[in-house]
């Protein structure tokens, strides 16, 4: 019950702060095969259902980005796409513009940009120091 209570509170907090929330669609079954029960214990699907319900009640939107979009491998500055980026590589440098990237922050920036562009919101870039992760 604690997890479910926390999920409801987090859903309300996120929908109070943001009008649109972008998420990358993930293959949870595949992740569960790779990492085992840890993924199931997080109850991500349950949280997203709660979040969608709360967002609908508050007239907010939850938008999903295709799981095959290379969010981690695409440079958020110039758009260059790496051929390969191993999961254990947490930092990388763009061969095109030499920008240094944190894998997760870069993916978040790309998900936000792609979500906003497909949602017809235009350019939603912010300086990286202004983004709270």
C-alpha cells in the first residue's frame, strides 16, 4: 500500500507541475527478463496507469515516444546518431559537435524535444542547467 500511495502522490505532484508529460515506451517484459524481479517490483505499468488517470482528471496529457527512437544515441545538440552505444556506457562525446553527454540526461532532452515536436509544441529547449532531473 505504501508504494501505491507514493505513486498516487507522485502522479499528483507531476500533474501539478507539468501540463504535458513525455515518456519513452519501454519493453517492460524484456527488461524483466534482463534484470529479473527488480523491474516487476517497480510497478511501472501500474504507475503509468495512475498517472494517465490523474492527468485526464486535471486536463493534462501523457504522451508516449516510440521505444525504437534512439533517444540515448542521438546528440541533443546537433542530432548526430551513434551507430552503437552500449548500456554500460553512461557518458559519451558526440563525434560531430564534440558535446559531452550524460546518457540519461541526453535521452531525457531528446524525448522532450521529440515529444514536443510530434505534439506540435515547437522548440522546447532549455539550458541544461535549468533542467531538473
